[in-house]
């Protein structure tokens, strides 16, 4: 979680006496149809973070942290994050990564801007990031604590913390699979047949 978001959360929480309703909007992860349980070492996949405001209205602020349960199986998600189509100005999104390559933090905000900046006023891709399978294993991709977080233009003093989210499980296998026993038997049969043919030729020459 970024220091900026933590500061905003603490400041607004101190001003708010009643929490926002649960399930008023959602932020979900999508792998674009790729089966994450069928990954092999070397495979790459793009993860989209999808926003559904569910009638909340325009957003002045939206932030989230996407985390990996393990940094051993997949590459660093913070290497190449890209702002999605719902962001009016990509320069209003700030990305941060973890020292252990285990998360990517995205923060969209117009609150501290001096000049007027357009808000998020549509649903769709908040941001995307690429992952590459680097080692065999399994785990999950999900959202970090105190994440996501949003501020509606219609009610800026009532921050939205209770946002519906999901998690994606993954399994990475090694691409260097060991041949099954039946494969060894087939190779062995070919070897025996070749040896018998060679012996037969030697007998005929004698």
C-alpha cells in the first residue's frame, strides 16, 4: 500500500463517522481467457484489473494493490503496468512495486491536482500488467490489505473501502517434462530391434 493512499485513508477516516455501504462497486482481476492453472515455465499472461462502479458515479480517486502469494513462480508485476482505457490522463496514475517483486500498487487521483483533471466516469480496465512464469509451483493473485480504495465525486467525504474483489489461482509446471514409462519402453523396443538387425547382418556375412 502506498504512503499516499495510507495518508488519504487516515485523513478521510478521521472525518467520516459512518462507513460506506458494502458492495457498491467492484474491482476484479481477469486473465483474458488464459487458463492460469495450465501455465508452463516461460509462458506469459496479461492481467487486467476491471472496474465496475455499479452506479456510484464519477471517481476522484481510485487505488489498489495487487499482490502475488509468492514471488518465486511469477515475474515482478510492477515491471510494465499500463493505465487502462477508463483513465482520462495516464499521467494521473502512479505505479509502485515491492522490493521482493511481490506486488504492484496503482493510484489514480485528481484530489491534489492544482489544475482541473477529469475523473473516472466509465467502467472497464483500470490498469493491466504482464506476468511470466519463471518456476514451477502454485499460488494466487489477489488484492492486498486496505485495498481497493475509492472516492466518489458525489460524496468525497465518504471514502469507499468495502469494494467487491476476487482472486485468481495459478499453477505453473516445468516445460521439461520427463517421458512417461511407456515412452521408455518404445525407445527400448527400437533399440533391441536395431541390435538384432545388426547381429543378423553380421551372421549373414559370416
